[in-house]
């Protein structure tokens, strides 16, 4: 049997989903897409998606990436009565069919044959998120209420960025992560800064090689406390250096967060990147963004290090 790996580029409004990962009795993004693929392609077994980053309930995405391995013969279901189609025609037909059976809050907008060595999760070089906050008097624009969090205190733009600058780099982010047995909390935070849009909405851009569970929203929560004057701008950096969860750090609401982009290396580097991502990292290891150091050792609990949570 010939198996083809497809890359899916997709977006979703996370409001009415119980997160990405399939859960019994709950509506999830993964479940919605897998069921749609099975229905369209008449698969005997469920299609199993691998995603660049599993998002929590309420978190949005406009640049999510996933891959799925399918029997080549299954794509023939897309030919219909028109006779055999070429690969590009079949994949274009699949995008149209998915749009017809999925709900309006999730959309697969491109399907392509993945390059050799591509893995949606482990080949990724970085994930880029945006977190949107409004400090407007009286509340957020009601037409943007599903993607912008209202903060009921004025936020100092300069204080937000001064606090954010203290978190950049490769660190142990245990103070901002929900600890998972055997999983490292060392990450390389490549970018964290704020900009104010013309309509007054504050947007934090957050980029890292990967994120541990709750890390992005915990970081944002600490910065908001510094930005509204409840804490000094040095406080988020001090929490980071202590490397233990601080009760003063409140995780920001999910609906302000959106996965905007997942970045990958050149095609010829995809397999090497996937292998490098699996290595066990320590504080003295070179950052993952450096030329990859090959180390096939598995993670102590069997999970690769590139696993991402938001």
C-alpha cells in the first residue's frame, strides 16, 4: 500500500471548541477535521492528524499546520464522475469538499503533498502567537469580543515592553508552565513585544521554538500586572529566575490568544530538524535554532520535546 503524507494549513475560531485534541463527547478541531476526512474519503479507519501545536479550549488559530498519512488509493474518492484527476486537482477538490462538510468556525484552506521528512510538529522551527488586549474605557469593541480581551485598567505601553524584554532568551520557564512529569520546561523565547494598533488594541507578539503547557497565557498574565502598575516592571523577570510557580501570576483568558504562524526550515532540512527537536535539552545545550545537533535519545517519558501547548 502506498501512503501519502498531506500537509493541511488551517484556521479556526476556538470559541465553541473544547480545544484541538480529540475528546470523547466533546467538539474539538481535531475531531471535526478527522471525521470530515473519513466521511469524504470513505476511510475504513479514522484519519489521525498530527498538529504543530495543540491549542486549549477557546484559543484561536489562523496559521495552524497539521499532517495526515493516507492511502494513496483513498484520494481516488475525489475523482467522482470526471475520470482520474491529477494530484493537484484531487487536493483542490478535497479543500472544497472539506469546506462543504465542516462547520463555519474551522477551515482547511490549503492541502498539499508534504515534502520528504516533513512532520508538522517536530519539523517546526518556531511558533508565533498574537495576544490581543483592549484597555478602552467601557469595554472592548463588541464585534471583536471573541478575539480581544478587555482589561479593566489602563495599560502602560512602555512598562509592558520593559517587562517583556526581561523574559527574552533561553531559560527554564518553570515559573510559567504547568509542570508535567518528566517534561522539560526549558524553552527559547525568541520574541516578546507589544504594539498598539490604530484602534487602541494592544497586541503582544510571542515567538519561541516551542511552548510548554499554559506558558504563553501565564507570560501575558504577568506582563499585564506590570503594565497596569500592580507590579513593578522587574517582577516578571524575578518570577522567571525563581523557576517555581508564583501564585501572583494569573493565566490570561484563552480567547485573546491566536496561533498566527508556524515556521519550517528548507525542505532538505526537515528530517534533520525533526530529529533534533526530540533531543533532551538542558540549560547548557545550544538553542534549538542553532544548526541541529543529532541526538536520537528519546524523551524520558516518551514524548518529543517539540510538543507545544498554549
